């Protein structure tokens, strides 16, 4: 059974940093076609933040380019999102997603990130 478990969220001041983790079990993170981070602010649709393909190519939403970095650790079977220069508009629940061919996507339960002074 595949599970994705996010952690690392919290309250941070504007300009601060956080690193989110998404620990996978039941499947290697490198066996997913792609893994990514999405976020959902109150009253808003869930939106794409960043993704990395199985071969390591990454892409980012324009709103986070230059501030967020997605990465993977094979030894820990974990996906990360390093978030720097955080802004109040980054406040949201952040979700990890894993995509495999011909099957439904896997989602984690989410972790809350709040950027506020």
C-alpha cells in the first residue's frame, strides 16, 4: 500500500524559510512518473507549486520560481520542498502528490504553512 506523509509545516514570519518533507512508503519515489507539491489556500482551488519527473527534470509555478526548490532523497525515500523568502500569500495547506501510469494519483494528507508576522 502506497502512502505519502507530509511534514515540516508551521508558522513562519515573512521572509523566513521552511522545508517540507513527503515521506513515501510502499513504493520508491523514483518509480513515480512524477512527484509534486500543490497547495490550497482557504476558499481557493488547489494549485500546482512544483514537480519533479522520474528523470529529475523539475518545473515550478511562476509565483514560486527562484524561491522554492524541489528535491528528492533516495536513501530516505522522501520528496522535499525548500521554501525561502516566504510571503503571506504562500499561506496554504501543502500537499504532496505522486503520479504513476494508468492509475489514480496518490496524495498525502497535507501540512499547514502559515506566513504571518
